């Protein structure tokens, strides 16, 4: 009877620990030059000088060059332990990779092409391990492609109807912007990067009007949002974040010209220090 009581007490303690566990912060960077305060925030969240940073440079076309550059950058900022992982589809789930992720207090995804990340890492033990670590408080960060991959629905950058590379994203229309499955650390939004600098409003609005249950988050260069464990978003850096919210739009329709029309979509433009709660609005 005593042993049974002890077992029940242990089970209750374990359940309480799981209930108290909260996901780590996300630092989602829109690309371009990273302001020092954004990188510092990621490092501080990961443990400061004692942080253990693991870098994923696979989005880059030159991961063997980007990896060492990012490792050196973090170490120059005072991080004692920063390492990068290089692998292909045959070694993605290696014991060393899984061990490195389990030891990490911060995980960083580089820029490049987000589709390289999804092709290599979706449905792997490595990504599941990253998800487990994040659910236990490990902070994740990514820039450009490493930002786009954070959402469950990911923009690839490809157009399906317009095939003119010299005149991209000229419409707000259905069926044009290619989206695939992302890593899913953000479930209630679609992330777009380099948003203002590269005039990507048309492509993000197209995606949002096809998926109005999600918020479009257009993060400009030298800017980031910090997604906090309570779900609130805070703008970091020096630029702006544009939010497209059609969740309560009065109507979304398609015109005779095969373009979207919408009445009642809300647009927010947030600057550094401003916050947004997806369930409540701005502060």
C-alpha cells in the first residue's frame, strides 16, 4: 500500500512537471543584416555566455562556409559553446546530431532557401528532437529562410501562375503562391521575410486570403518578432512588421478577373518594442 502511494505521488510530480513545462521563445528574423540587439536577445534567452548554441546552415547553398561564419559570430559575442551541424539525408538522424540537439539551449537556422530545410528535415527524428527540446524551453531562432520555415504553412517563394521571374507577385490572386508544410513552431500564422524591402505584400495577402484562419506576419529586414511562451509577439530590431488579419473579414471573394476581394481585413504595422497578442490584438 505504501509503495502504491509512493508511485502515485511520483506520477503526480511528473504530471505537474509536464503541465508546468512551456515552450521556449522563438526569435524570427526577417533577413538582411542582423541588428546586434536581436542576436543578443537570442543569446540571452539561450543562457548568455553559458549558452550552448547549435547552428543549422542547411538552407544555404554553401553550408560548409556559413556554418563556421555563424559559429565565429556567436563566439565573438561571448558564447562559449557554438557549433554547426553538417549532414545530408543519409546522416540527418545520426547519433551525434541527436546528441547535439539534446544538449542545446539555443538552436539557430540560417538563411538561404527554406525548401532545402524542409526537404532534408521533415519527418526525421532530428526535427522531432528539436520539437521536443523546444517544448521543454529551448529557444529557437532563424533568419530569412530560417524564419519562413517556422510556420506550419510555409511560403516557398515560387509562383504557380505567373512565370515571369522579372515581374514577380503582381497579383493578389488564388492558386498562385506555392505553400508547403513547414516546421510548425508557429501554428497560427504564416511567416514572410524581407517583407517591405522586397515588396512581398501581394504574395502574403494572397496566402492569407486563401487561409483566413491564419495571420500573415511580414517581417522586414533587420527586424524580428519574438514569440513568447504566452503566445504574445514582440517586435525587435529597427524595422517594421506588417500583420494581415482576415480572420473576421466580412467577406472574401474572387472577382471575374480571378483576383481576390476582401472587406474587413485588418492590417497592423508594428515598430520596435510594440507587441501583438493573436487572441487580443495590439498593445
